[in-house]
C-alpha cells in the first residue's frame, strides 16, 4: 500500500512549481493561495498567528471541508522556518485537488506558541493520570541546558478550547466552510500528532478525522523507564471515538527521533483493532529510512490527506 501511494503521488509533489501568495487577490489564481489572520486572541491561551490556505478557485458560493493543522509556521514557506524546511502543504494540496483525488478544501495553519508548545500539545488527561511526583519532574525537566521542556503547566485542554470554541467559529463565519464533523479534520506531527489524536478523542462531534504523523508517544526524548506511553494507551482505550463516523491515520519513520515510536505505535494499533477500527477508517504506515523532519513529512503528506478526504 505504501509503495503504491508513493508511486502515485511523488510525481505530483515535485511537479508543482507555483507557491502560494500571502494575500487574497481580486483574480483568484489557478493554484491555491494563503492569507494571514494575524494574531488571533484567546481567553484560554496566548494569542497566536493563524494562516488560512484557500484552494484553487475558492468562491463563497461553494462550501469547503476544513483541515486544521498545528505548527502552522512550518507548513508553507521554508524561507521563514527555523530549520529552512516546510511541509509543502500548498504544493501537495494543489496537486491532489488538481488531479481530482480530494475535493477542494481549506487549511487553517495554527502557529505553535513557541516556548509553550510542549504544554499546549501534551494531552492533558493522560498527563494528569501520571503519578504526581513524576508530573512534577516533567515540569522541571530541561529540553537542553538553556530551555525548559515545559514553560508552563500543561494546558492542552485550553488549547483545544481555543481551537474549537474560538477559532473554528471565526473560520466558519469568515469563510465558506462545511462546518459539520464529516468535513472537519485535524493534523500534525510529533507533539502535533499527539494533540491531533487528543482533539479527535476529546471533540468527536467536531472532528471527523485526524492525521497523526510521527506521533511522539514517548512525550519526552527517551523511552527508558518512561510511563508516559502507557498513560496514552490507557486513555485511548476509553476515549477512542466511534469508528463508524471517524478516520484515524498514524505513521512513523525509523531514523532519529522516529526510531523510538514503533513499539508504542504497535500498542496503539492493537487498541484500535480492539475498538473496531479497520482499513476502512484507520491506517498506520511505517516508512523505513524516514527521519523526524518536515522534509520527511512533506514526502508522504499526500497519503494522509488522501486517506482523510478521498472522494
């Protein structure tokens, strides 16, 4: 299955030479284009930048599915990212939509909160199920000698309230969206994969599908003596939404940080089977040789987008 998708979609990914523009123009281009909502304020979390990508030929007389994506600053423009990499979301979608593989859709790119990213994206209920002493140790942990892992308490419940209660109503009011669950998706990678899974489980009436790339099951950067994956598995057993009305995509590579994930992804897969998920509504793929980077996610992005939104 994986090789089939790669053969089909990689030529599309690399044949698209047009990039999205930042502002809406009077004459809509043949390719999709991007515009900024600027800093979007919230009563739940710190204000953050939000970008919206509109599909080719966008018109308010038609309604469109919407994909909400985390780490929005990494999605479109490698010239402005910290590592000079990007997901290439605009090029991938231009190709898929142009080929008629998925319907035209909107992408809402929600920028992460910088130092609060770990606190925003770490699923809160699994975190709170951990022993108190271990939670305290995590909140004191360092990403590196200069940077704390958590800049604040875990606040992913508030982050999702921002997305669902504040941002989504704004998007639905400002753009021509199909606002129902069946047409609303969420996606991200690494910690963004975790929060996408959590969003689907916490808001099953809002999101109909989630794509979780290189899901950071370890929560931290080591698997040894780590109780976090078990907390995630326990949460999944009791919170997975109905497979009859939801789609879930997972994947992982085998290099760099992704090398940690396979044992835990296999545990998650077993839970999905127990809960009635099948090939009709769930897919997990392994990408041998793929690392933990935007380039790796760009190379396979067409696969989860197709799985979630195929016509």
